[in-house]
C-alpha cells in the first residue's frame, strides 16, 4: 500500500486536491487554519453568552506564533472580564471609520452648506470658502479631533504672510468650523 503522502508529493498538496481546510491547534482555542489554496490564518474559537465565536488574528508569517499567543491571552483576559472581544473589535473598527470620515475638510464643507441654508450673504460665503481653501492643504485630510491650536496658528500666519491682513479677522470661521 502506498501512503497518501508519497502520492500527493506532500501533506498540503492533499489538502489542495481534496478542497478541505486543515487546522493545527496551538492551544487554548488558538489554531492555524490552512485553506485549500495554502493560506495560513491564525484563528481563535471562544464562547460568549453560550455562543461560539471565532476571531481572526492575521496571516502567518505576518503574525508569528508568539504574537498570536499574545493576542489570544489578551482575548482570554477580556472574556474573563465578561467582555465580548468580537464586539470590541467591531466597535474599534467603526470608531476608526468614523474618525477617518470626520476630517476637517468634510466637516468644513458641511458647515458651509449649513451657512448657505441659513441665507448668509454670498460675499461672506466666498470669504469663508477662500479661507477654507487656504487651510485644506494643511488641515483638510486630518481628523478634526487631532488638530491642535498650533496647527491653526500656523495656517493663520500663512494668511498674514500673504499680506492680506484685512482678511485675517474672518479666520474666526476657522474656529467656528472646529466647534461645529
């Protein structure tokens, strides 16, 4: 009788041929899942409120065994405190998405739209847009809650440097945008 190992030319080739996923246990719910295409993924099974759940920790070799075990230990600590790690991970992801959407430029555009609806004079809106266009290269892509007063001061000094000192008072709009 010929062993399946010699027929397939290796253990994982049999996995490809049979289209099965293989798991290698690493202890305490952590395992390495090998897909039919040969991708190796760190996973952990756990139970929360009598429901089985699975967390993904990344691909091997990007995440080493030591790193996967450290993540597993952190998850086990959360579970022992009654916290669902999958829910925590989901909320963290949503928070990061929301922060990425709340850039200075996005909020400033909302604020300009609000001012248009309120019936501000076209000249006032033009000045606000002019000022915001000066700020966009420096602050436009930054999350609004990460902008420091020093960065705002730097932008104001740029306006002063252009020689348009009479235009600096409308820069209060910059502060109003941060509050909006």
